[in-house]
C-alpha cells in the first residue's frame, strides 16, 4: 500500500488519481529499491503510448524516482538502446492475456528482458544486480 502523503503528492503532480498513475508509482518504487535513489544517476526508460490512460504511468515514475526529462535522466527507448543501456519491458496490454506474442519490433530488439508481471521484473533485476 502506498502512503497517503505520497499518493496525495502524486495526485497533485499528475492532476488526478488513476490506476496507471499508481502503476507508475509502484514501478518507480521498485526501481529505486533495486537501483538506489540518486536524482542525477538513476535513469528511467519508459515505452508506452503517449495518450492517457497508459501515459499516466510516466508521471508516476517521474514523481517517485525524480527521473524527469528536464534533468535529462528520462530517456526515449531507442536512445537508451543506442547507448547500450539495459532496461526491462513490462507488457501489460491485452496481448499479454490473449496469448499473442507479437510486440513492436523496436521494443523486441531494444529491451534486455520483456516481462509480463512485476514478479518477472523483480526476478530479472535480482539476477542482474
């Protein structure tokens, strides 16, 4: 469960409460738990649609981690790949549940791991520490 004060701040930052904001907060917390929280060293790469509700995940990650585009620590996926920076993809759309394995080719060749659950992300991160 997220602390009330944290949730209130995130809602103020984002503008409203929704499930994708909460998912972003949880993903950000997971990242800083495993990677530490250095506002200028921690980097976030987020691949999602650029319209709500999925794009709300970005604000959750930015709010909790401090990784913002203004600080230059939030990257577009292709740029991160060009720099040979590893990152994890979390597949949460309908194809995850439909059995379809197709994903965007850019995503397929860029991610270090494509996970279908937070548990898979945790397992991957624990093996790459």
